[in-house]
């Protein structure tokens, strides 16, 4: 009966469901949907140091969002451990393009050749995990939002800054995909 | 404890009649102490969102690669339909002039454009990381619970990135 939950959701189910979190948070407590502010809140909570940017009352501003984030982590756990997993059915073209770059394990949600504790000690694993993570954190703080805050919340409210940011997201993603990943995965 | 509704929060670049949001604290111009029952609602909404992100496969490095290689419509369909759904919802909420359940007039702070450099430069830097890790901030956390526990390292690195931005902020063009 619930088998559909663990099948591949069509885009026209997944997308609108995601979009509904914007009105859900607004209607609940006049909160603007956006995940990346939590990275700032966590910095403010853990290690504000002498940095002006992190000197604010994170409990007052961000507690609701940190609680939401804790839920996100739990939700991922429930989704993964609550039922059978299937491999991600990516297009054959992507599969062969990645195979040419030296990836051969297509099980799971992320390539085991890059995202395991052991891979962390390889250059390509380090770049994917540590360098990639750093750029995500730096970029999203600089841009003032991520895919949720800019691409979904911002575009839905017709904000020009968000459109600029989203164009940047794709520019950076294309540069990394076509000019950086080939070296990271293949040559190094 | 509670702030009068008329007061604006100035830590995030607000202060005008229309509160403005500069991105530092993600999204609330009139922070008030959130009641515990609401925190429970945010937790449940977060669980639902994490579940949806996971089942929608947007947490997959492979899906992100497929998107940046333009080899499937799927991610574009997901993001596009999410934006359209959110936009229609926001328009309806504005038109109806709804109050939130917590009793506030629903208002979405506008983002300050300024020179726009932060959005172009920050966005591009974020995009580089998005393609390398195959995850944006939401999925980073979902992945920890979804069979890729070592993403905890990427989260720590992302926190370091955010911290370095905060430190370098006075010296960066915005």
C-alpha cells in the first residue's frame, strides 16, 4: 500500500511538495523558508569569536530554523531506514560520462568512490567533501542564501537578488562540472 | 521576552518601514520568542522536508551531475514546479492578507540588491561547491542520516566556510 513512497517519485510530485514548505512556514509563524541561515546560526552558537557577523541573538532569530534543521536530519534518517532503497536511475548518458571520468560504482545516492571515510584520504575525495563543503558554506553565506532561500523562497517572491544568485549557482555548477571535476576525478 | 510588533530588528540590516533582509540570519525581521508548541511544529515540518528531499532524490550527487550535464529534465522539473507552487502560494497569501497562526501579519522581507556583487560572486562560489559535493545545505544534513554519514565532514567544512565568510565580510565587495 505504501510501496509508492519507496518508488521513484515523479518530478511533478516531488517539486510541488517541496514548494509547499514555503507557505507552511509562513502560515505557521511568518517564517521565511531557507536552510543556509542555520550555518550562520551554528557559527554564532558555537564559535562567534570576535566576528561581528556572528554577534547576534541566534536563539531569538534562528532557534526555530535550527529545530527545523534537526527535523530535516531526522526526516532523512526515517526516509532511508524506514523502507527499501533503490538505486538512483540516472540517465545512461550521465552514467557513461561519469564512467569516462573513472567512476564505476553507481549504487547508493552518492558515489562510494568519493564519499566514504577512506575516500576522504584521497585527493578526489578530499576535494569533493572538504573543499566542496567549504565552498558551499562560504558561497551561501556570501550570497545570503542557498537553493532553498534563493532558488525557492526568493524566486517565488520575485526577488532580483535571488535570480542573480541562482544564475551564479548554475554558472559555478557548470564550471565545476566541466572544468574542475574532470581533473579531480580523472587526472589527480 | 516579546518584542513590540512595531520594533524592527536592526541586526540584519532592517530599520526601514519595510523590513529588509540582507541574508545574515535567514529570514525573520521581527524575531520574537517562539513558543514551544511552535518549535514542535517546526520540528515536524523539518522531518517532512527531510523525508521529501530524500525520497525526491535531490540529495543524490548523481542527480546533481545529471542536472549540470543537462541529461535529464527531472531536477529542472522539480525545482521549477517547487518555485511555481511556492510563488502561487505566496501570491495567494499576500492577496488574502493572511495572519500567521502565531498571530503576525505575514510579510516577506525584500532582499537588498546593493551592487549585487554578493549574489553573483557568492552564488558562483556556492555553485562550485554544489557540483563538487553534489549537495546544497539541506541535503548535506539529510545525507548524514541517509547512509552517507561521512557528510558530517562536509558539514563541518561548510561551517568553516561560513565562519571564514563572516570573518572576511568587511573586506569583501558586496
